[in-house]
């Protein structure tokens, strides 16, 4: 069960990263909403962090992704298309 949960969130974070790099997030409000969903996902992954190394990696990548979503510098340097 834990493998399925970890794989699901790993795939979701990858999808969000691709969308971010393609400029699909149109404004800061949309980025904030996605980052809040990432926060919820990180809470759901927290029980697996102690026992699964992949969960730790996914949580770390989720935190980095959330920071990048909320980065004003990233918005200025990569404006949406």
C-alpha cells in the first residue's frame, strides 16, 4: 500500500513540475492553490517518511516544488506564455 501512495504522489509532483516548466500556471493565485495541495500531499506522506527512503525523497522534492511555485523570482524570470 505504501508503495502505491508514494508512487502516486511522485507522479503527481512530476506532472506539476512539467506544467510549471511549460508555463501552464497563469497567475500567482493558481500557484498558491497548487502549493496548498502539495502541502496536503506532504501531510499524507508524512507517516511513510520514517520507514521508506522513497517517501523522504518525494517529500523533499515536494517541498522544493512548493518553494519554486511560490517564488516571486521564478514568476518574474519565467512569465506565463
